[in-house]
């Protein structure tokens, strides 16, 4: 290697100093300057330092072929590491690398990106990894997008990217693949021109060409110190002869002309072969033989290799320098190029490449070629390459006559694919262009485009524009009931997310359900039944328990649905609001398992957070935190801001209930900021409720009321949603002594709770009434109300709500001077709060016990503990006890631990004797006299 000492020193310095995390070395310069030679030396140096080196050398012809670079880089890694990936990621990688055919639903780009990320993590966990890309400007967009996704998420792994990039003097932007890396992790090495003495040595070593000093200076000046240019000049001089006496250089005026002269001097077979090689993305001897014939192919390949135009070696066939390929192709006129691509279309089989050759061989509108491009776009989409699919659809639109409805349809398909690729701006642009096509002036075609564009604007957090587009779409969709259903569901979703036009959103959901039932389309009905159930419940019409049965019958038609779009997700949320916690948690866990199995990474962060409610109720707050942390990582990895909002809402709920007020408030502050940025406010009121509760648990009812004061405004928007915050607002009002205000709000809440039919809301309204009556001195009325609330909460299997009700019951019994009863319920509340880890609420229970002078009596059990102990002592297993008492085996186990501590025993064998000495008075039917009726 001549004259590259300074560049090689920089390479060695880079490799020596690269620490943990992704670092990049970019060799930049003009074509022919020698980047690839230094790049190869860098790879050898990396291998010498223990790196595993994976290589891709994309060409200009490969730039449009999806995942060409990915296959080069990770084909061998996948062979070794694929079994370690989750099944959805294995499937995504197999299809993208064309090791498996596209079957069923298209591969999700996110699953593929995560597969490559995990593959790189696994590979670099045992050996440093070097990802080598020569001519990064030609790396196909699909591969570049996946690599970019992975590289910006590899923070600790030992990994370097070593690339070359063709640039001009003004180039400042980084290649897309490393554009997201911190600036201090990217080293740029400009590859300089060689000096005259170095050019002299290069010509002598490479060509055996010895020139006089004056000739060397002229070659150096003409080549600009570019090694490739100098060698081409040297070859031309050898071919034409040199007059050393005069120093004349009999050369064309431009370097391009010089290269073209060299190529033109090739024998005809060699010229024919190089032309076909220049236009193929993956040229092989077999393909060249198929298009020019075996004899000519063999002769042409030999001649081109002997002339040092094509590199020696096996497939794929490559030029010795990319500039040669560019000049070969550029030398063809338009007619010759079209003819070339038509010939190649007859021999290639890969759908995307075949379609491109057909498109490049077409002359004007061509329905047959447009159809082929459609098929190729579908294939690319199935492989998880929506960017390639979008480009193919755009090509198809360009080959479709202006008045043909297919033109707008294909442009819209390109927009949808761009949206899947994450290019929201380009998706919007394509859909807006499609809207002005002649065939999209009205009717269902325009409605479809407006609907798609509304979805894009929704993703851009422009809900007002999305709503306007959706309403306009309805006006054009009158002749298409299936599309009308979709548009109405979109509008209902926007209303639910933003809280605006609440009654209108409900009406859209109800009308969508009516239309879907009339259509008798099971897939459409499956998509509609969940939102319908949610809106029915949210507007006070209660939970129609026949809907889950109907949805179960529609399950075969939900293939390909995102997990969050399944009806079961709606039912799980409704049952959670109902207080049917066991059923809701079981549904959420089934949905989480499905999302894990299917690789539904857009749904996983939401489901991980939702399952934490069940974790908390089973006393597993550590597990809940782990799920929330994983959800946060997934949301960040997948760039889902709305998932981050949901994660923060769930974090507020968990930390508030555990009594970690500062953590809850900090998470809430982040959530409110993100809600303002995204307009996604679906979980806002649930978070406000938890914030109010944490302030009540800290003894600050004024701060609690600030969080939920809007719930008391009868004229405010979305009263149905705000009703759920009214019980905690009433608690705050009573604690502040504002009894008249509480009394004015309570009847409306009670009416709503009864008409709604939610046991949870009914019990909360009863608890609020008990607080208000007790504060007003009506102990008898308070006792009746809290007794009903306690009975409901015991049936609900929700220890959190039951314990909060028992706190109120303790206060009521204390006021009525029923000290024994007060002690019993407060001890049960304390035991439950302690089990759940709700330390501030446990402190309140202790404080109330202190007011009545209660001390812990050894051997005294709470009613719940006594029920568990009696069943265990009778010989039942934990599972059998759990089934009888409607709790989880984990909860039974936790109660047993508390029972053993209270009784001073260590095993089941000691339980019978210890229970005989339990001082808790028992009725004739065996129940504790202090326990509430069931």
C-alpha cells in the first residue's frame, strides 16, 4: 500500500481506543481515491484485534433490492444464532433473508428490526463485532433502516462500523446508517490524494510503467492524485505508446472518456457480458449464460477478467472498481437500456428485481408491468420491507394511465407502505397527491384516501385535522358500508383518546356496530365489537355479558389483528372497571402471552403495564416494577410515545398505591408533558384518581381535590368519564369539611352507578355515602352503607378496594363505640395493606387502631385469615383454598405466612391446635362475629 501511512495510523488509533458501545469509522473521499484499499486494511486490522468481521459491498444496482446488504452481513450470523431468538423474530429474519417464503400476514418491520438488534447483541456478547460496509451510499434502504434502528440501541456492546462513503468536497452529512450515533463516536478519515512520487511508485508497482519525472508530473496533474484515475491513464499510455521525448499524452479530454475508450477496446463478448453485469443486482455466471448464451458468457467473462475489468473469483460477479460499472451502464442510450432490462426481466426470478427490470424496460403506461410491480410490492411488504414496497407502488402508479382508478389506488398503497416504514411525512405527501388524481374526486375511492390520510394525521398527533378528514370521508363513503364502519371506528377512537366530542364518538361506535351486524362480515364485526362494548360501558349503558360470548365465536376471523385491537382487550378493561379483577387479570395475561408469541411489539408495552394491576393485588410489587421497566425499554426501543404515556400512567398507579408519593408525582409530571405533546389523554383521569389517592394517604385532602376538582363540574365535557373520579373527590370534600358540596354531588354519582351497573362504582358510591353520613353524625345510616360496600368488595376479590372500605368501616364502628368490631376490620385492613406493600395506607390503619387503643393480641386473626386457616386446617391444598375463596394461590400463601406469624407456629401440622386457642368469637355457623356478611 503506497502513501497511506497517515490514514492507517488513524485506523489503528480508532481500533485501539474504541470502547464499549457502537463506534463508527468512515473513510470518505471521491470515487477512485483509494477508500476500499484502506477499508480492507482496516478489516484485516480489526480481525487481528479479535473482531468478528461481517462484510457487505453493495453496488449501485443493488441499492433498490430490499435486504441485499442485510443478507451479506447477517446470513452467517443467523445460521449460528437464530435458535436463540424468540420465534417471531426468527420468522421475521428467515423471511427477510429469503430463507422462508411469505405466508399469512406480512412480517412486521419492527419484529425484523428487533431480530437484527438481538442478533447483534448475541454476536457481540462473545466476540467484538465489526460491521463493514463498502460504498455505504449504495446500501439498500431496507437494510440501512434496520441497521440504523439496531445501532442506535447498542450502548454497551463492543461493536464498530467500518465504512466507506463516496463524497464530494462539500459533503458534511453522515451516512444514514450511523447518523444517529453521538458525534464523539464517529471518526471521519478523509482519504487524501497521492503525491507525484507516490503516483510514480503506484504506476511502477501496479503496471510496471516507468515514466520520466516530467511525465509523472503530468499524469499526477491530470489524475489529481487519484490512484484509480492515474492507473487508467497509465493503462491508456501503455496501450497507445508514449513519446518520452516530447512528453505528449495522447488521451481523451476527460477521465470518463478515457475509461470508455478502455471499455470500448474490449472484445465484443466481454463488452456484452459487462453490460449485463452492470445492470444486475446479484450477477451470477448462470444468469449471464441464460441471457447471452453459455459460450459467449464463458468467453466474455474470461476476456473481461483478463483485462482487469471484472474481478476474478466466484459469484457474485463484480467489477474491479465501481466506476467501471457506472461507465458501462452510462454508455448505453435510452433505447439500449430499455432493451437490456427487458432481456434481464426474462431471466431473473426474484420478484422485486424482476418488477424493476420490467419497469425500466417499459415505454409509457403499461398495465401488465404495473400489475407486476403491484405483485412485487406485496412481496416486499410481506418480507418486512415497506420502504421497498412503497417505491414499487410509486413505480406502478407512474406506469398507470392518468384516468385509471388504479393510479390513485397505487399511490395510496405507496403512502400506506411509507407509513409502515415510519416515514409519516412522505406517507402524508403521497396520500395528498392521490387525492388530486381525477379518479379520486368523489365516492368510495376518495373516502378511502381521506380515511387513510386521517389515520396519518392522527399519528402526527393532529387529531383536529384527522377528525375533519374522517368526517369528510363519511360524506363520500355512503355507498361503501364496510368503509363507513372503518371511518366511524376511527372517529370514535379519536374521541376516546382526546376526550373531545364524547357523545359524537359514542354515536359513531354504536352506528359502526349496527352497520357491521348488517354486513354479516365476521372479520368486520370482530373489529367493531370491542370498541362498541367499550363505548357502551363508558357512556353508562353497562356491561353486556353476551358480547364476550359473541366475540369468542368470531375469534377465527381475528388472525392478523394487533393484540390491542382484539375484543378481549376491551373486555379486560371493562371487567377491571367493573371490579371483576380475577377475570380481567386472566384476560390481560392471555393477551400478553399472545403478544409475546406473535412478536406484537406495538402492543407489548401496553399489556406489560396492564398486567401490573394483578401483580400488585397479589403482593408482587417487585414483579410489577420489572414489567414497567421492560415496558419503558420497549417503548423507547420502538419509538412509541403513546406507550410511554401509558407506561407512566401505570407507574403512577403502582407507586401511588405503594405510598411512594414523590415517585408517583415525578412520573405524573412526565406523563402530563407527554400528553400535552401527543394529545393522547386516554389514561388521564385514571392517573388523576391515583394522584388524589396518594395525597389522601398522606393526609392532604386539599392537594387531593386539586387533582380531581374538574370531576365535580356538572357542565364539563365528558361527564361519564369524570364520574369515576367523583368518589375520591367526595372523600376529599368530606375530609375538608365541605359536606354540603359533597352532598350535592353524591346523588348524581349514585344514580350513575346504579344505571351503569358497575359493582365497583356502586361500592365506591356507598363508601362515599358512609363517609358523609358518619361525618354528619348519622352512624346508623353510615353503618348500613359501609356494610353494603364491604359485602360488594368482598365479592369483587379486590383486596385493595376492600381494605380501603375496611378503613371507613373502622371509623364508623369507632364512632358507634363498637370497639371490638372496629379493631377486627382495621386489623384486616392493616394486614391487607401490609401484604400489598401500601405503606401509607397501612400507616393510616395503624393510626386508627391507635385511636381506639388497640394492640395486637397474639393468636388473634382477621376474618379473612381465619377463613383461610380453617380451610387449610381441614386438609385443603392452597389451590383448593384459592378456588373456594376466589383468590390466587399466591395470595393464599401470603395469608398463611401472616397466620403463622400471628399464631407463633411454623407449619400446617401445628395449625389445628393453634386455631383451637384463637380468641376470635365464632358464631354457630363457624364465622367470626366481627366479620361482615357475605
